[in-house]
C-alpha cells in the first residue's frame, strides 16, 4: 500500500500557494499574467521539491506514525489499517498484517473490516434522512411506529433510542442461553427483527425513558427496524440506496450471510494461548443496526468527506446529531465510567479542549475507532482485525503528533 506522508501533504499545500499566486497574477495583469504566474509557480515547485520537508502543519512524519502502530506490524498475523486525513487531504494511509491466516493477503486501503459499534453513526444517519424526508419525527413514540409494541413503548421516543436514554433491556441478556459446551457455529444468531420481538415480550425498562443515559445496543437494533418499517425497504438496502451509493462507497455493506458478500474481507482474530485463532462471529453478529457494517479506509475517507461537506444532510439538519444529550442527574458516562457526551450515533466529549466526534467498535475479533477533531480538520481512523488493541488510544497518539506540530 502507498503511504501518504507529511512531505506529500506539505507539497500539496505549497502547490495551492503557487496556484493562488498565479490567479492573483491573472486578476492583476490578465491572461499574460496567468501564464507568467504559472511559469513562476512551476519553477518554484521544482526548486521546493529538492528541499527538506518543512510544511506549515509541522513535521509529522510517516515514521512517527508508524512507530505508534508498531505492535500491529506482522508478516503473517492479523493487524489493522490506519488513515489520517488533515484539511481534507489523506496524509497517511497504511495497512499492517494480513486479512486472515489462510490466504495471508496483506491488509490495505480496500480491506473491509467489521465496524462493530462504529456502525451506529450510519444507523443514526438513516433515521435522520427519514426525518428530513418528513417520514418520522424525533419525538415519535415507539408505539407510533409499532402499534403492537407493549405499553411501555409509549414512553420511548426515537430521540431516546438515538441518544441511549431509552432504558431498553439489553437483548444479549434476554437471549436464550445455549447448553454448556455448544460449539459457537451451532449457536443460532439473532437478527434485528429477533431483537425487536424479544423486547416486545418484556414489560418494562431499566429506568423511566429520558431519566438516565445507558449505552444500548438494543436501541440501535430497534432503530434498524424503524428504518425498515418507515421506509418500506430492508435496512441494508436503505443504507445502500441512501448513503453508500450516493457517496460512492462501493464496497461498504451491511453484511447478511446468504444475501450478500464482503469484498476484500478481513476476518477477526483472538488469541488462543500464544497463537492467533480466526474468530469473528458470535450469536449477536447478525444484528445490523448496532454493529453489522463492513467498510474500508478508502470508503470511510468518502464518509468523512461527506460529513465535512454536509453532503447528505445540511448543517442545520445535522445539528441534532452533535448536541450532547442531557439527563436529570447529569451522569452521562462511558461504559468504563469516564465522563462522556453523546448525540446521535456519535460520542461528543472533547479531546484536550478540542471539539470531537468519535466512536469506538468492539466485537469478537475486531476493534475499531473513528476520531474526528472537527475544528482541527483532523480525522484518524483505525480498523483492526484482532482484539488485543485499543484503537482509540492509538488514534489519539496520532492526534497528539498533529496537535503538537500545529498547536
């Protein structure tokens, strides 16, 4: 895979400067001035190409970033893929390790990883598109969408589902437990419709909706079914038609075994003693709304660009997604107990006082993160097909390099 280091980024910036100079010459002297300005710019670029890198964004080198991901380097083991976008330009892209232990094909920008909970930003976008279309409202109740839902659904709004204040019971706790010793491949997988049915069999929630924040995979599985019911399309088809296809995310897919395939698929891995074992399916792996999308660095760069330029939703339409939820007792915390902020499908707590949209993903065999430092125009994406790393920590080390270089 080709790396895009800081030197190439700096030259892009300088090309822009010389192009601007040429345009100014055109404005000042007309077409002759443009030709003269372009000639000067070309000479200057040839001269600058021979100089050591000293870009305006500071000396963040490929080597510095590579050092952060040294633990992912492997000739025959699983690893990961890393993308850094600064000011709308890809400045670093690299793959480490292999997609599986059988083919040992190298990970690259086309490799598709299971995003796990980074899927939630796409589920939220699907709901927001339907709201923009006027087909639902954030204040709609669960019973408005599903009239046969139990009485407790009258207190749960679409907004509660999006920002994790619904209080829904965790579907994995409600699933039937397999007999001890049952091989994983013999355990039935639940789907989003099965999650909805389990919740219809319940009588209550963990707490009154809207009174507390509690991260909920159940809520996002239900949102997938909301999208299906309101749009009249299967959830995966809606994602394709309204998000992936318009953004030219050609290989991104909500994976459904037997219905579609994942091109350039990375398989998840976990440690089995000292060795790696391929393992990336669990009884919950067929649920789409909370974590079933596969995507690559190349496609996620397009997603990041669309968010930056408000391609799918206007800035005003996107605003509800980036307003942190408030609860009466103020106790919005990450699952690990640290303070958090959450909108629609995005964590929003800042990093070193800088605005941030981010998420992490954890599922059997995969660990992922998308970190967007919005005001700094810096995005770091780390996708791993191994479960022994914390991508968010690695991504923020990369962020630190850029923040120190351009404080």
